[in-house]
């Protein structure tokens, strides 16, 4: 077996809203889209983000067809403080303000219009909040 790509697929109520959030705030570009579906790519990320409308009859398995609850989409970045300021100033819903864990993980979390939680992380030296 040879892998040729990867994706994370999220069920959301409003595909266009999540796709627009990823394009506007995270720098993704639309790779393809159709009714109830959008696939977005980013040159620096190793997978595509796919949004599927909740309730699509073609979704399998149907037992997993609910909204993307309890899931974090995490990106490791450089320049997290600038990203935090830019996103906050753009009116993005910040659900966990920026903080630094004792082991050096500096992160914050934000929600898109469908409630999908994205976490940006930067690994820093030292401990405690900066």
C-alpha cells in the first residue's frame, strides 16, 4: 500500500460557513466543492479539510453522520502570538485564550460558525504564561 494523500472529514450543518472560515482565517483554498461538500487544501498542511453537510444520504457509516462534536483540529504554527492577535481582532470566536502549559505548549482555541474547534499550537522554551 502506498499513501497518496490524507484528509480530515468533518460533518457540519453549514458547509459554506466552515469552508469560508478556513479560507479567511486559516489560509486554506478550495480544492473542490459540490452541494453539501467542500474540500480545502493548504500548501503547508499535510491533509485536506473536508466539510460534509450533516444528513447527507451518501455518508457512510450513517452512525457517524452527526456534527463534529468533541473534536479538535490542531495545527502547529510559528508566530502564534501574531496569529492570536490577528484572529481575535478579526472577530473570530476565541474559546480558550492564549496560554502556555508548563511543558512548553503555547496555544489557543477558536470556534468556526458551526462550532468546530481549531487549536493553534507553538512549542516554546520555558514554562508559565507569557
